[in-house]
């Protein structure tokens, strides 16, 4: 029984060049609804469900906190395996699980034990100004120094021209990192 099923399954996947050419455009556009077609279709559905439900999560970008690096509205994929074996590095872009099915796209700027401060729009880590070539718009943010807690990272968006009240940023637990954008 297993041999019979395996032979049938392998015949369904044989390369297209070994099959007969379609008789016309109708045969090409509308496939023959036989068992081989349904085996391929079910296999494709299962593989897609596993890949896009576990490893490559489609994400919708809505908001301007990461402009100009990412446009205000767009679609990207979250690569879940990126930080499986190691922690993010400084200036990596991460996707963070924020609330009920809400993901935020932010840049990592500081790690646990470091002191973060904004002075006249410039970011200081442990009293030293951080070079941020990705920040294109000037700002006037001022925040007093704050120390990043244990097992946390400090994230902020690239668009600093937004008022500080409209921007979501700050300390985030490392276990809330969902992944990294694919591009």
C-alpha cells in the first residue's frame, strides 16, 4: 500500500517536460482536476501554511515612525528565525510584539545596563553621541538619562521629526522581539 501511494505521489511531481503538452489554451489555464492535481494543491497549501505561519510572517507597515527607511504604508515579511540563536546588534531593525496582534518596527539603539539620553535631538549612549546616519530629519527631543533594565533593549524609530508624544519608543523586554524585517 505504501509503495503504491509513494509511486503515485512521485508521478504527480515528475517534471513538466516529461508530460504531454496541453492540447490548447483551455487545458493550460484550467488544469485537469484529477488526483495528481489535488495532491499537488494540498501539498502546496500545507507548505505555505507552515512557511508563512511560522517563519515568514506577513506584516503590514502603517505609520511614519521609521521613515525614510520604510515608507509610511507598506508590506514586509517578518523573518522569525533571525534572532533565534543570537541577540540583535546595535542599529539592527527589529519587529516587536507590542499588543494584541500589533507589531512595531523599530531600531535597536541600546542594551541592558547602558544609559540612554536625548539632548537637543541627539542620542547619547553612556554619555557619548551615537552616530545615526539613518536619521534624516532633525528634531529637538530632550529626555533625561535613563538606564536600560536587565534583559531589555532600548528601541526608537528613525523619524525623529515627529513630536515625541506621538512616537512609541523605549525599553522592551528581549522576549518581545518577534523577528526582523526581510528587506
